[in-house]
């Protein structure tokens, strides 16, 4: 990528969409698309880290995706399990890569062994800071806000907070992304122009970039294109 004149977003969020259509186009099962998509995820993480992106959030599985067939959900969970096992086994490599991995979404409802692996991978990488990688699994933006509201309500019940303490900052601090900068750029491949319940609070002022490329075909060059386009945008945040 031409580095001149490029403003790198601090936080890029990606909706990894289009796996099913990619497979269908090739006469394959939808799950074949998820397998390739999982490889592309690894590549884009590496590339983002190489070019100096500090935060990346990947939407892998939504609270609504449980509606899909048991076979498809099972395949996605197996791919996720495989990724976690790989992360656990290759701890040394991760140390070097400097990935700080964080999972956003509800652990409730996740298979028990996966939930445990998520805790292990998160704990082991928590002191790294080359790049922060959030993986959104069993994630829904509305669910996240409900979760934050409940946490705050419990503190009010205990007398630790008063209703006046419920500020935008207090809500942000109780989301799964607490302490992280909001996404600057949200990328959705596959030609859809919607958020599908992704980071709905955090994306209030994010730049949205839609690409027609299906996720399994997404390359580092496609990420460059999105960043170049982002670079040209004029963000006003309500000002002039
Ligand atoms: C994204 O690809 C992966 C998940 C939602 C888990 P899709 O499976 O939604 O692919 P399309 O949108 O049907 O092509
Ligand atoms: C969003 O994609 C969720 C993920 C990519 C994980 P979907 O394919 O589930 O979204 P819709 O159904 O097109 O809105
Ligand atoms: Mg989809």
C-alpha cells in the first residue's frame, strides 16, 4: 500500500459476510465457504497487524445466526474450536505476533469447552499490545446494550451508583469493548449495506464501507482499498 497521504484508522471492524454465497456459486455446501472464510480471517488479522492497525474487530457469529441449520452452526463452532486450539498450542507464535485476543459477545449458550478455551486464549494474550483483535461470537449489539444496562442496574440496586451516574461513558464502560476506542471504519463485504446488529452503539460515528467482494475472496488489497477510501472521507462528528 502507498503509505503517503494515508490516514490509518485506529480501529477497523469487519462483518465477515458472504461465505454461503461464495460456496453456492461454486456448487459447494455453504459450510465450505465458512472453511475458506476462516482462513481469510487469519490472513487479514496478520495483514492488519503488519500495516500497523491497532484494533480490529471481526464479526464471526451473531446472536441471530443460531437460526441456521444445526449442521451449519455445528460446522462454524468446529472451525472456531479449531482456531482456539491452534491459538492455545502455538502460544509461542502468538507471543511473537503480539496479538491481544478478546472475545466479545455472550459466553452463555456457547459450548462449554469452547467457552473455556476462550478464557484461556484471552488470559494468555492479555498483556500483548501489537494489535488488539476482537472476535465477535454469539454477539449482538442489542444484547450487549441489555447486558450493560443490567450491570448498571445491579450497581444501582446495591447503592453503588445513582441514576445520574448513567452517562454515555458509563454505558460504553460496560460494553464488551470497554476501554477500547470506537471503530473508525466498518467494512462489510458481500454487497450488503446493513449493520446486522454489529457494534450498534460503538459505530455511531464510524465510516461505513461496503464491498461487493465475498468474504472468502477478500484480500489484503481489498483492505487497502477500504483504508484508502476511508482516508478520503471527511469526518465531522456533528461539527462543520
Ligand atoms: C457470514 O457468511 C458468516 C456467518 C454469518 C456465520 P454467511 O454465511 O452469512 O454467507 P451468506 O451471506 O449467506 O452468503
Ligand atoms: C452478519 O451476517 C453476521 C456475521 C457476519 C457473523 P448475516 O449474514 O447473519 O446478516 P444478514 O442476515 O444478512 O443481515
Ligand atoms: Mg450473510
